[in-house]
């Protein structure tokens, strides 16, 4: 394992490698960039941290915290404090050994300065040096320095406090000793460069989500997040302490908090082969969704990869063998397939790989082929033992698998019936759809509208060249709770599928959407601006999240925002979307408060076609909220909570988020 400390000693070798490459005449543009140092990061920041928007801004924090996590994984540190300061600077303090400040012989300057100002990882010359935790790009703290208008490094070590400050990555003075210290550790405080980032305000929830995840993935570390903006009174600072004693097992209970467990205890698997430690927690619940989360070096591998394949194979093979050996499948009249073994399964898979190869569109798919066999072997062994030792739980799990296979069989029949009917009914489009005339999906919009009456208004108000309307009757099916084949029975859901032009996923592979024939690139959910309306919007979103996730991932799903008030004085009319806006307008247009008429829109039905067009559908005036999945874990947690059995938390959440604010979290 190569932590920052080892990287420092590797540094000499890296320089020598660079020289070798230069003398071999392989001096390409890429290599020059590395040699140029931090200037390269400022020139092309997105290449190093992904983007210069919200994601990149938060990535800076992860990059710094990762170094402290590395120190903790080496057993030198157990506490990390992250503070958002008043001016949106970030301070990260750990109680590790402190970054060495002694003279780096080769460089003839302090090791601290080398760490802070020399670009290490991510390039060719970084072979063999990896970070166990590692941000997505693993670019190191020098990148953060390059992208900060100001950074201060404080080191507590050898009984002293050392300090060095930088401006845009350049040291302002040599490392100096400024006093004594009874503690050891490192504090990095930085202010992201406002000329590079389009957004400079930190989002507490985004940081909290990642810190919670890190605490679960690295048991025993206390991670404290504090927000010092806002309140003047320090007692009221927002603050969370993330700590997990049992790691992935705790993570699992958090994820499945709102699901009903099938067996009382989760299954924990851990082992190590060829310097690849593997840790897994899994548990079956009564839901019908498969919920797998995988990590490599603390990075969420959204696109899966070899570790996940190894896990799936071992799970299927081991469970199948156990069921066969115990003659539990004899009465079954049809084949069981891999998906059946994962219905209602929540699992977290965390591996540490010395030299991870990341592939895929978002570079979150593990490519190292050796990892597949390692995970497969460890899972097979542990799971086989578990099943032998826990026959009661084993029986419950196998019964669940049989139920899944049976339901899948029923679903296929239902789907075939639907498709046959569609072929018979001509165009195949739902009768309730008022389609648009344009046929270019990139220009076309489909409005999913709550209720026939609002649907009628929308049909009159729309621009029929590019806007299509599909009215939905009342509450659509709660896919979180319904058996999978019910999804194919639901009239409203069938209509959504057929209007969109995508084939309904097979139950064997419900996630393989065929978007080639997608007829609209904007799908707009339009419901009343009240609790019922937000519940309906959430039902529709849950359906998209579970059955058409790709639509959300591509940014095709939106929520319309009808106004809350119409304010009239004489002939002048103003719409407003919040109470504050209403008050401001009333103050503006009336000196005496007389002659002002305020209408509160309770539903879309209270607007006429022209008003609906003006406020909510006209691309020139409307505000559409794009639905995104920033954090798949949090999204899953929210949906399982909103749509699950527990009524209490749902009500609270919906009331607190009446504008659906957290659904696009
Ligand atoms: C290299 C060597 C040593 C500590 C660290 C790096 C270190 C780096 C960071 C970054 C954030 N927090 C950190 N804590 C420690 C120590 C080597 C030794 O003392 O022998």
C-alpha cells in the first residue's frame, strides 16, 4: 500500500522515470503537462477534478479528507474534523502524525512544500503509487492547492507547530515554526478560487452524504462535519458526527432502515487474497428491488465491474448449489435465473485494490480481472458456511428466490399479453395521449399531468407542435411495494411506457431500457402544488427511478412548477411561486394595501388554459426543475422511505420538502 508517506520516498524514482522517458524521445504533450506542475491544473482543471461546478467544488474537500483517511487506515489517526467556514473556506483537521516538514534532499526544500506544490498522482509517473482511499481522480492535495486562491497548511509534529501558506499553489514563504504543540496532526484550510469555480458555495448535505459514507466504509474513524456559516451563535452551528463501530453492517441497517427484513441478522463476509481485502454485508428484505452498492478504495463504482461480477456469480452458484443439494427446487417447473437470487437483496461490497483500473463512461467501473476470482472465492466460501450453519435463514432465502422466479414467470405472461394487445390497436399509442406533431425527439416534450381535468386544460394551453399531454388518473401504482408483475398490469404505467415509445423492460432484465425509440427528450411531471400533488409526483418519480433510471441519468426528467398565487390590482396581474415573493409584490404594487386581490392556486384545475401556458408551460417563462441523482445511495434511501411501509417519516419528509427539494438531491 502506498500512502502519501511512501509517495514521498517514491518521488525520487518518479523524477528518474521522467528523465528516462525524455531521453527515450517519448516526450509527449501529456508528459510535458506533468512536468509543468500546478500551472497545468489551473489551465485544465476539469481534467483533474472532473468539472468546475458543484461536483468539482466538493471534490476538493474529498481530496483533502482522503489524505487523512489514508493516515487513519495506516492506524495513525482516528479523528477528522471538517469545517465549512463563514466565507466558504474549508478546514480539515486530523490527529495523524502530521505531514513531514524535514528537508527533502532531492528537492532541497521542505517535504511539506513538496507535497503541497508538486503534482503527483494521476499521471504516468505514478505507477505503483496508489491511494487506498483516493478521490475519483486521486489527484492529491497539490491540485487543491493549485485551485485555491489561498491555502494554509498547519502541521503539529515533534512538539512544534509548522506552517506554510500558498496563493494559487505558490508558497508565500518557506515553512516556518511558529510555536510549540502538544498534539500531532495536520490542518489544511483552503479557499477555492472563485475565478475557476462557477459555484463557490458549499452544500452541507452533499458533504454530509460523503462523510457518512466514508465513516461506514472505514469503521472506527470519527468524522465531524461543522457548518459555521449562517448562525452567529456557535451553539447553533450545524454539526454532525459520523462514526461507525461495525462498518458495512451499520451501513446496511442505514440503507434498509425503511425495509422489512426477511432474516433477523445480516450476513457479513470478509477476507483478503493477494493484497486485496474484501468486505461485504448483505441482507434480504421483503421488497422486490435489487440494491447493490460497490466500492473500490472508497470510491463508489456506479458502473460495477469485476468485483461485482465475482460477487454475483458466487451468490448465484452457492445459493443454487445449496438449494439443489437440499432438494428444495424439485417442484419448481421453470428455470431460476440470476436476477431471482437478488430480488429484495441489499448488499454493500467494498474492496481495496492496489492498482485499480477504472473503465466505463464515468470511470466508475472496475476493470482488474484478477479481482473477479478473488471476490468469487471469498464469497463462495463464506456463504456456503453461512447456509450450512443457519438452515432456518437459508430456507427463508431460498423460498424468497423461488417466489421471485414465480413472479417473474407471471410478469412475462402479463407483458406478452400487453404487447400483443398493442400490436392489435393500430398506432400502439395510448388513447389518452394528445401527441405533438413534431417527430424529432430532441424537440419533443411529454407532460404527465395529474387528473383528466388538468389534462384537458393542458391540452388546450399547450403548443401542440412540440408538447404532448398524457393525463394520469389519480395515484399511480406504488412500485416500491407492488409485486413486479403488477407494474405490467397497471394501466397508467403501461400508458407511460407506450407513450414514451420504449419497450417495457423484461422482468429478466428490467434495467435494460431501449431508449433508441424514445419519443421525447423532455418528460415533465406536472401536478398540483399541494401535498397530494407532491405525493403523486413522488410516485411517478419512484417509478422512473426503479424502472427507467437511465431517463433520469440522461437528464430527461423534469418537474413543472405551477405558481402558488395570482395577485391582481386593476388590470395588472402577477404570479408568484412563494410566500416571500407574494409579500414582496403586494408591498410593491400597493401603497395602502387596498384594491389588491390575491388568489391562492390550490390546483392546476383553477387555472385556465392561457394561464397554465403563461406560467408553467411556455419555455420562455416557465421554470422546469431537472431531476438528477447526485447521490444514488441517498436517493435510494429517500425513495424507500417515502414509498415504504412507515407512514410517519414519509409525511414529515413530504411536508418539509413540499417543493420536492430533496428528491433531486
Ligand atoms: C507522509 C508521512 C507521514 C505523514 C503523512 C505523510 C501525512 C499526510 C497527511 C495528509 C493529511 N494528513 C496527513 N497526515 C500525515 C509521517 C511519516 C512519519 O512520521 O514517519
